[in-house]
């Protein structure tokens, strides 16, 4: 059986990749993907602990996270399309109308 | 059986509310109907109550009505209630009766003034508060009335508020009263602290075990603080200064509030609190001395004033001094007796002066009057009755009441106070007959006279013109007032004549009804040794003393007649003498004419330093430099900080994300550090 620490390291790596992508990338779609990556990194932690502790709680959390991620994807993509229609770009550095 | 006393004060309150809220659109006739109707109904109801009260058996007096709790906290509670005993009975009839009569007079006097509904609304409101004051069954409710009449006094003194002097006089009246009220309030706090009650019945029972305090103690402190309140409301030294200025108000107001009723509230309060005062000889002494000093001090100022209302104002202060003098020598009933007769004759005098002012289109300076006997016969005869009454000639009202006070003062051993009192009585007689001769005898000295005029400074005339705002009196020659103004004069003149007869002392083979009637109020809770004193003085004295009482009455009459003679000699026979005398007296005359410059003294010692302190320290120091600056600096600081912080909001999503990452890192680092520790 694979030890728990392996899973945790993998999920930390996934999460770190997500954070890095979120901070570095300018394309809004890539940023969105990075967020999904972070979410799934966390999901992996959940299921790893659930298996370890023989508890269903972690699994249920994962389902919740996936449902929320799906909803978020729907809303997020809609927003992205709307932003693209008005700004004709997907570069977040140019989507800065909310600044002071 | 319930008398429903609450109806009496509520009627004028309803009148005040209706006229005050809606009266602007009402025609004058409707305003009159509401104002006079409510006051008249209150008077009529008071008469019915009086009849019921007289039929009550002695053990049901004081008659009490309680309506419910006002406030309750810990072991202290106050309720709404009314208390009717012989003292409030007298006050009730005086206030509603004289008040109603003066309401009638106002209809004529104010007919051409702006703010008609406002005036009557205030007047009704005054009746409400005054009735609350005299009918209350606890000190707190009395205080409500006490403050209320102060408020209405302020409103009515400043009735012509577009005149700066009137507005200032209103403020002066209110603020001076506040000084006195402060003392009264502390007295109430002391009562709460030591007796846990403010109800008359409770307080009187609580003080009953106390013996008269040989030196200053708790009761002396309470009584002295109450006296401070009374000096404010009743215009005694040192807080009398507001009353002469209060003459800026309409004359019927001067008659009702500043002569007949409100200013006597202090006397009423002292008499009402007699169980406390009787146990505090030091405070009683203070009451007597302050009263006597005020009596002569104000009378001496009245000697030389030229404004007809100012003479009457100082006369009022002086007469109030007599009332305090009576209370101060335990002759409470004599003080209240004088209060009642004073309400009649001083009300009449003020209304007569109002009638004169009305007839002369606003002239108040007696130097421009004279010879009015021909033009205003009704006013003349009414004023004559009231003048003789205040001078103390028999058988007019004040002869009996003032004499009762002076005799009580002598027989209580205060011979010096008696002497001062009798001198003041002579002065009273002199200045009143001076006023009488100056206004009604000789030749008319005003503008447009019937027989050739004496010129006078038109500007001075304008300044004296209380009706300047109306300007509606287009009459040139003096004229008698309409019947609606004359009728009240006649009523009060008759009362000034006969009002004293209910108190004819035994020494003159009278039944002494008034003293006997009031005696229970002042003996029930009196300390053991003093009950006898109150009775023996109040009830006219022992037979052996009655002959000397008669002799003292003769002295009073002699003094009054001497005052009359002097006034006649100076102001009728040898009219050139007063001016010569004034010239030879020079500085002294100026000093008295300027009211001993007490206003200036107060101005220099109290008011100016206070204004200086307020403007330099409180306003420019604390307010501007501390409070305002603190608020301003807080706002500027917030602005500076925000200005720096706003650069964080770049609008760049990645920089936001960076901040989130930094924040997360910091939190994680902190948790790790905590975990490792």
C-alpha cells in the first residue's frame, strides 16, 4: 500500500503548481485551469485522508468540491466570454477596470 | 367620592394644545372662545371643587387623588397625584380666578397684536403648569409645574421676540431662574437620599420626629436650598434682577405671571414645606432677613423709577419680600394672606397700567402722562382702589394682610426687621401715590394733548413704546379702554377693596377666618414647641396682646398716610420739588435710578468673567483646540492612511492573487511556528 505521505506530497506539488500558474500566467483560461489544479490538489488530500482514516467524510467533501467546481466553471466561463466580448482580450493584466 | 381634580389643569392644557397647534388658521373669535372657555371652565370647575372641599370633614383633609405610578426605581417611586388642602385651595381659587379675569383683559389688550393665537396658547399653558405646581402631591410634580411656568414666563417675556431687549429679557428671566432651580433640585436630591420619598405626606411624616435644629443640620440644608429656588422664582435678593426686565412682556402677562401668580410660587413652596422650615430656625431666619431686605431694597428703587411698569415691578419684588418676611417668622398664613390680596391689588394695578398704556398708544413713561383722570375715569377709580390697597390704608385688602405680617414680625421678637418693614411700607405708600399723582392728576404731558403739549424727545418715546411692533394704535388723545378691559379692572378693584375682610384679626373684633381656615396646614406637622407659636400668631394673639396689635396697626396706617402726604406734597402741591431734590441728591439719586447698578455689578463680577471664560477657555481652548482639532486630525489621519493603502488596489488581478498568496504564506508560517514551538 502506498504510504499516505506520497499522496500528500503529490497533492502539495499539484497545489504549488496551481499557485504558481495562477500567479504567473496572464491568460485568463490558464488561470482558471490553475484554480482547478489547486482544487484537485486539495481533493487528493481529502481522499487520501479518507482512505487512511476509513471515513466517508472526506469523500463527501470531495463531491462537494467537484460540484462547486463545476458550477464555478459554468459561471466562470460565462464571465470569461462576457469579458472577451467587451475587452477582446484574455489577458488579465488588461482587465483592470476595478482599480482606483 | 372623587372630585376629579385632574380636570382642572387639563382644561387649560387642552386649550393651549388646540390654539397652539391649530390656532393659526382660526379667526380671533374662535381663539377667544377656546382660550377663555377652557380657563373659564377650569375656574367654574374649581369653584365646584371648592364647594365640595368645604363640605369635607376635617379628617379627610388633605384630600388626595392618585392616578398611577410615574416612575419607580429601587425603593423610590413617584406617582401622579393631586393634593388639595386649605393652602392649595386658596391658591387654586386665586390662580384660576385671577387667571380667568386676566384672560378676559388680554382679549382687549392684545386685540391688535400679531401672534394672537400664540399668546393665548402660552397663557393657557401657563395656567396648566401653575395648576400642576399648586395641586401636586409630591415635590417632583411640583417641580414639573415649577419648570413649566419658568418656560412659559420665558416665552411670554420674549413674546415680542423681534425686539432684542425683549428676547434678552426672556433669556435673563430663564437663566436667572435656572440658578435658583439648581438649589431646589439639590434639595430634592437630599430628600430622596435621606427619606427615599418626594411625596408631601411621606416627607412630612419623615421629618416629624426631628426636633428644631439648634445649629445647621440636614433640614437646614434642605430648607436653605429650597430658599435658593424660591429666591429665583419669587425674585428675591440676590436673584431678583430678572423681574424688572421681564416687564418687556405684554402687560397682562406682567399682571398674571410676574405679579399675581407665578412669582408667588416661591412663597407657596416655603409655606408648603413648612414642616421642614419650622424645624430649621436658621433657614427661617434667612427667609425673614432676605424677605425684609428685599422689601426695602426694591421699594427704594421703586421710589425714583419713571417707567410705570418698572415701578410696579419693583413694588412686586418688595411685596414678595413681605410674604417671605411673614413666612420667615412662622406666620405662614399671613404670608399666604398677603399673597392672595397681592394677587388682587397688584393684578389690578398691572391691568390698570395696561389700560393706561393701551389708552396712550404704548406710552410707559410717567413723565409723559398726567391728568388721565378725565380721560379714563374707570381706570382711575380702579387704580385708586388698588393703590390705596397696596399702600395699606384701611379697610382695603393689604391693610389687613401687610399688618398681619408686620405684627407677627414684631411679636416674634424681630424688632429690627419690623422697623425695616414699616419703613418699606412707608416707601410703598409713597411710590404708589407718586405713580397715582403722576398719571392721573395735573395736566396731560404727552403728545397731542387736549390743551397744549410739552415737547419731549421723540426717540425716547419710541424706545419706550412696547407696541412698536403693532403700530396699530392710531389714536392721538388718551381714551378709556373698551369694556372687555374695564370689566376685569372693576372685578379686581372690588376684590382689592373687600379681599382683606376675610382675614380681619381678632384684635379688631373680626372672626379671623383666613388664619383659622389655613391653620391646619401649618400646625399638623409643626414641631411641638412651634405649633403653639404658629397658632397664637396666626390666630391673632392672646387677648392681652390685642391692644398692642391695634396700636401697631395705627402705626402702619400712620406711616402709609405719611407716604400719601409726601407724595401729594411732592407730586401735586410742589411739582418743582422732586427735580430740585434729585439735583441736590445728585449721585445718590443717580445710583438709585440706576437700580443701585446691581445689574452692572452682576455683569462685571459674574456675567463678563463667565463669557470670557466660555469664549476663551471653553470655546477657543477646549472646543476649537481640543475637540474640533481631535475630530479633524482623526479624519485627516484616516485620509492619509487610505491614500497610502489605495495603491494596493491596482486593479491587476495577479497582484491581488500575489497578496492572497503572501497572506496565505504568512498565516501558514505563523501556524507552523506555533506548531513547532
